[in-house]
């Protein structure tokens, strides 16, 4: 498969899995809410492992300043999350719409990550992409829940959740991919550094705290399984 084919497959799969999460909570709220933490913990395990053993070492090798961009990626996601939380205090409706902005940015960046990592190497793209796809189900559940809490009807919540959380991922992938072809190795190192910061934030500051807030029995097994899965992929690449 070509690099673009990998990007397209993973980005579109992410969109489908996110949509399944939206549909699952719409049709069976109890089941979706009960199991979303397991998806989040598994994804967190992959997303904390893959940048530390894959993306970041390669980023530093390409550009010694990549660490600063890793920090920038982390702080970018932190600022986006803080803005969402701050505005969420105003009203439930504001919470729903502000959540849309934060999740939309988050999902668009996810799509960019597919293009950046696969452009670097198939292995890096697969390991990071698997973690991102795994967390899409929970993201779909959460997005629909946010919008429902904001007072939207079921049909509007489904529509906007798909538009913002699912569709933005392939958009991010397809928009950034053509631009990457002209980037030097040094610039790719900085982008990989940024990706590292984003992935670590998603895992350590978003998925794990969210899962811990609704602790499920044996959820730690899902997290360890995610870590083990990422390490296994690393050794069989």
C-alpha cells in the first residue's frame, strides 16, 4: 500500500469507529456508557507508549529542537482543553457548543497525526493510528453526551457529533498530507515533536483522567494491554 492509502484507510476507519460510538450511545446508552472506559484505557496505553518509543526518538534524531515542539503540542492541547472547561461553566448550552470547538480541533489534529506519522514510516503510522482509532469510539460517545447535555435534540446531537468529531479527522488528514511532501527532514522532526506532545496529552491528561473519574473494575488491564500491544508492534515492525 502507498503512504496515502494508509493515511486514507486509518482516517476513514477513525471516522467510522467514531460514528459507531455515536450510534451506540444513541441506541443503547447504558452499554456505551458502561464500556467506554475500557476503550479509553486501551487507547491511552497505546498513545502513551507509541510517542515515547517511536515518534519522539525519531523527532530528536531529525531535529534536536523537537523537544520544544513536543512541549508546544502538549500546551496547545492543554490550552484548548482549558478553554473548553472555562466556557463550560457558563451554561449547559455553552458547554455543548464549546465542547464542539474543542473536540473539533482535537479530531482535526488527529487527522493531521495520521498524515505526519505515515509520511515518516508505516510502522509509526500504524502504532499511533491504532491508538487513535481505538479512542474514537469513546470520543463519539462523549461528544454525543456533551451535545445532549447541552440541550440538543437526539437528531441534532447525532448530526453535529458526526460533523465535528468524526468528519474532521479525515479532513485533517487529507488537508495536511499534500503539504508534507515539500517539508525537509528537519521540519518533519519538529512536526513529529509536536505530534509527540499531542499524543502524550491525549493519553495522560485526557483519556486516563476521564476513565479514572468513572473507574471500572479491571480497567487497568485495558491500559496495560494497550501498552503491551504497542510494545509488541514495536518489536515485530
